[in-house]
């Protein structure tokens, strides 16, 4: 399977923070969710992919092009950041005309279609839009020049649950032909549970895991037990653990195997949020 994005051993240092050999890929035709706490390196990684910052090591390939993205490749990438960069005094319809002059494949009919779908008033000034409406406008612009790849940083933040669900449906429609791909950074992991094919978890500048979403939701589990049972668990079965109130919570990669092996323990399904929090707040025993 070819990749829309390949990141290999990416390195970038700042004062007190750095990306350390970050590696992952976005397979063509898939949605990849990028998760991690604030300051983990998600936005820095996205900026490196888009060649908005210089990197100190590693390799990045986007739609087959190396780190220096060509003008032609830029036409194929739709980008949405958390902060809007369109001129505040332009109306929504004026913005569409400006974008039409910037993109060769700009589809004005599609732009108007998304504006109507997202209830964007064509006469309203960009600066007068709410945060949620600005995000809808950014997504509309990103989709209207018919990209092959969407890169989105917190694209569903500021939206109500109904609109978030509609946006997620748009992303799913976008990849239906198996040629288009999405990299979606989000703090709302429940959104990623609905649409992502793969999850990449970055913590303190390192990739903790890059796995199929179904592996995390259907194979990983959280084992809950008392201290006596915890002390009998093989260290090789533990990904991360923490003590909470009067019990231990242990993240395991194979919940069915653990259920057979540790019959006195309770084993629950794990959400992506719970997996991430155990890695962040707990003690990591071995790599996932």
C-alpha cells in the first residue's frame, strides 16, 4: 500500500522540547488520527510535514514528493489549522473568489455547496463569524480546491456535537474513492474512534505507538486488580500501569490472553482516551 505521508526519524529541537526520531505513515485512502497532550509535538510535526519549519534530521515524503513540497503538490493538499488566517474584512463569497484565483482546480459550485451545507452566510464578514463557523469555513476552503490529502489540526474544536458528526461524515466521504487521505490531529478522541483507521500517539516528542484503531479498541484492555494480583503479573504483559484509589490499572495489549492468564482480575475494554492517559499519567513498562 502506498503512503500519502511518510515521516522517518524526524528531529526538531526547541528550548526544553524536541521531536525525537518521529516516524509514522498515512496510508493512501485512510484517515490517521494524531493524538497527544498539549505540547506533545503534534502541531510541530504537522508544520514539519508542510515544510513550514526547518527540520534538523529525518526524512518526510508527501504525495511522493520529498520535504520541499512543490507548488504542484501544494495544490493537492488541503490544510486546516486551529487559527483562521483569512482576511477578516472579506465576506464569505469574496473569500471564495480570492481562493478561485489561487487554486487551479478551485470548484466554486462545490464551495457554495459546502457553504450551504454548513449554514455559512455568503454575505457575512469572516471577522464576524464565531469560532465554530470560522472552522467550518476553513474546512470548506480546504475541500473546495479538490485536494488529494487533508491535513487538519484540531479541525473539530469549537464545533457542537451535531456539526462535529457532520464534519466527520464529510471526511469519510472524502476517502471513499481510496485515493484521498486524511491526517487529523485532535484532542477529541471519540471523533477519532468514529472515523480513524490508524492512531499515532505522540508523547513528549516521541511516537509511543502507531497502530490500527481496531487493534487499540478491540485487542487492548485495562486490567483492574488488587496489589496481591498486580505483583503476580508478568512484566512482559504490561504496557503501562498506575495505582488508582485501592486498585491497580494495567494496560495490556491482548485482553483475551490476559483474561485467561489472570482470572482473578477484571478486564475492561479500553478507550483511546484511557490508553493515552495511562501512558501519560502511569508508568510505561515496555513499548506498545
